[in-house]
C-alpha cells in the first residue's frame, strides 16, 4: 500500500513538470496540421512546451498559406507573435467583450529581445461586434486586425488554443533585430581649414601636414568606436519563464515528499 502511494506521488510530480505538449495536442486537429508543422520546423514548439501558462492563436491550413515563401527566421518571428504569455480562453475574452474594452497582450516575440518598440505586443479588442486581435506596433492603422473564430483547445490554466481568421500582420517585422547588425555611420572627413595650417604663401608646411595626416588616421577610428559602442542597443534579458519557476517548486516539493514517504516506509 505504501509503495503504491509512493509511486502515485512520483507520477503526479513528474506530470506537473510537463503540463502539455503542443505538438501532440494539435496532432488531433487535422485542420491545423500546417500550423503544427511550422511550429516544429521553427523549434517554437519546444519553446512553447517549456512554458506553463500560454495561449496560441492558431490558423487553419488555408490561412497558414500566408506564410509560404517566407524564410524560416521570418516565419518564426511571425508565429511567435501568435503566442501569448498568458492564459486566455473564450470565457476570459467574453469579459473584454462585455466591457467593450481592449487589452494589450505580451507575446513570445517580446521575450526574444528582437522586437522593436511595440512589435512584441498585440491588442485584443471588440471590433464590429466581435473579438479581434491586432499588432500593437506603430503603423498598424487598425484595419489589420484578425477575428476570433473559435476555441480549439482549453486546459485551464495551462494552455489555450484559439483559432483566428488569418495571420496577424506586424509592421516592419522583417527588419526587427537587424539594428544590431547595422554598421555605424562613417565619420565626416575633417575640413581642410581644421586639418591644415597654411603659411604666408598659402602652401601647407610639411610638419603641419604630417600632423594633420596622423590626426586624420587616428581620430575617425576612435570616433567610430565611441559611436558604435554608444549606438549599439543591448537586448534586455528575458525574465525567467513560468516553467522554470514551476520546475523549481516541483523539485522542492519532491524533496519534501520523499522525506515524508521515506519516514512512513521506515515506520
């Protein structure tokens, strides 16, 4: 009896450490096979499974065609905007609908450090008497919102998969994160009046010309170095995921449980 209790307790602990597997969940939904394949190909499925609370805005096979021809890197960026770092099901969205208010949601793309300004956020609001989602980035004029279709999967309060009508358009997302790779602007060449001293006859003296040449050779490199270090943005480190905190709690609980059960077995 005691061994049975011990085995069951370990089963519950290890089950809690992995709340869901998005790939297996969507395998049962044939209408989302293309979307599911893209999550696996871009490795987003692994990042999703490491979370403990999440919402996926999925598109069916027809709407997923909007990603065809795009690079793997760009596809991953776009799909990560469809992963909300919180739990939203239809009941929670109905409260927004009834209050006729809007909310800003943080997506997985924001945690990558590649998002520019509001590219890592989406808004959920009531549009034309229906719940809709759209990018919070500047440049979205409000016409690019996609409508909520239905709830596909709901496991409170771990994972919710909601179907939306089409891919969410994020302005200039293809250039996100590229600021780090831009080379700094070249320094302006020093003007002749500052780099050369003219003698009475209008011709520069040899010694002054040598000095100005050495200044021109060294000054721009230092200027470029300072400018580079000042302009290069440093991505903010993402906060520890909820899954990491959950695993820590599970580990502590497991240790305590093992001690209690060991004392019971020894009694």
